[in-house]
C-alpha cells in the first residue's frame, strides 16, 4: 500500500513538473515571437520620415525668387473646456505666428474663465452649444469650430500645447503629401516619477505600433494619431464630416485617423521636432489616471488586436523587468532589456527636458502593463465632469460603418 501511494505521489509530482515544463516552454516560445514582432517594429525607425522643419522665411521685397514660407490661410481651432490655467500660453504662441490667419477657441460650456482668457488674448470665441446625444465633447467642439473656420487649412490644437515659430508653415507644407497630418510633440514632464511613468507608457505605444513617422502607411486599422495637433484641408474635412463620424469615441484622434485612412485619405503621423511642446499632466498620478485611460485604444481596436497588443507589452516589457527584479532573468529577458535601454536613449528626444526619469522608466513597465490591462477590461468613459454612455457609434466598428466619404482630390491637396 505504501509503495502504491508513493508511486501515486511520484506520478502526481511528475505530472505537475511536466505541466510546468510545458507551460514554461510555451511561455518562452510566445515571448520569442513577441520579441521578434517588437524588433521588427523598432527596425522601421531607421527609415522613418524626417521631423517637421520650419519653412524658410520669405525673401525681402525685391530680392527675387519664389517665397519660401508662403502658405495658404491657416485657421487654428482650439477646443477648450475649463482650460483657464493652460490656455493663455498656447494662445499667445499661436497668435504670434504670422502664418496663422485666424484663431478660434470653442468654449465647451466651461465653468471657469476660459472664454474671458481667450477673448482677452484676441481669439475669436465660439460659445459651444449644448452637447447632443451621442457626441463626446471634444468632437462636438471641433465640429462647431470647423464650421466657423475660414482658412484653407485648419489646424486643431489642445489647450496644453505650446507651438513654436514655424510649426504652422511646416504643417501646411506636410499637407502637400498628406491629407491629414498629426504631429508628435516634445513632452514636458518635470517630476522624476511623472517622467518615468510617462516614458513607460510611451514605450508601450512604440512596442505596439512602431516609431513615429513610419516610412510606409500602416493598414487603416493600425493607424495612430495625436489629437493634440491635427492639420487638414478645411473643405475636405467638411465633405467627409469627419468629426461626426467619430462623435461617440473617447479615443477620438485614432478613430478619426483610422476612419479617414479607410476611405483613402493619406494620413501622416510626423515628429514635430522642436516645433511643438505639450505639458499634458501635473503629476505622476495624473499620468496614471488620464494617459492610462486612453492608451489602450479600446474603443477603436478589435478584441483580437487588443489581446495581441497586451501580450506584446507583458512579454517584452513587463516580464523581463519582473524577472530581473526577482534575480532570474533569462537570456532573452536580458536581450529585451538591452533593447529597452536602447529605446530609452531614443525616447530622450521625445522630452523637452529629459532627466533620470526616462532612464529609469523600464522599472515601471510592469505597473504600466497592469494599468493598460485594467483600462482595457474596465474602460472609463468620463472626462471633465461629463460621463458618456456607450453608444453604438462608440464601438470599434464605428469607423467602418456608414457612408464612405470620397478621398480628397489629390490636385486640391497639392
């Protein structure tokens, strides 16, 4: 009896060891596949499109030659809801740029002095109408701002952006080759913890979609964009009714870019170089709450891609850091950590004042993976004291349903 029991225990232990060994091999194989995917995506950075550059100034009268910086009229539209503290620096920078012909601030039912600040700076203030059912506030504000704009080119900016001289001329020039241009800024993150957490979140974007400025356009369902700064031809966007098409999306910028790319628009996501800075958050807690809420891109991504993207983040970023902390990294973990260090060096250019937080960001990759998973499973649909129900138009399929607007006429875009 004892012999039989011992054999049973031994078989059980052997079975468990066999299952553990199989699970370890499956995990190692999955990590290897994810590593190859990440390396292939990062490799695109060697051929990425150059950053935006300010156009040359017009020659003085009588100097001869064509003007270098001449561009069509540019309307800047800024949606603003309770932005009294951040709007002033943005407006002063925009109004100082000679390429801008009008600045429109859409006051989205603010409860503070947003409209007063905008008017005092010299912007045209559009009082936002009440939010209709099925719309998210930002899209509704942009929709109203577009209807008021008069410039041939429209640039939309968030109130926390800080444009530099030459940005608007550079965006106008980029529209010769694209129908929608999104600009990636330099981020302002002052605190150590804030910068480290922000850089960790930024890494997940690069691991999932590759570096900014891809040399070839990705398929429409993998296009990404930065809604803090968008540029497009006014009439083309009006014909497409772009903001109405994505009216229920919380991830409005990516939803817009993917919807238009699916309709034949040439969408460019370009590095703004030193022409644009953004001060998005006030603390690490703010980064965790707000950026962690939006980065999963849940409402614009199919479930299979959501699972694949999360797997890439966990296997190539979080797992190596966890094993290193436990003192048991594998050779593949060490290789992935080396890749992460190299990426950290490149990411320094994404910050206005990079510090130790960028270098230490890999330590927070496990926490970032937890936050992305949490936001994917339990998405948040609240922003600035508004709660949005889940409308049918807010699902990932919304960017594919409905009438398909024709792509912009290529001759008009050049």
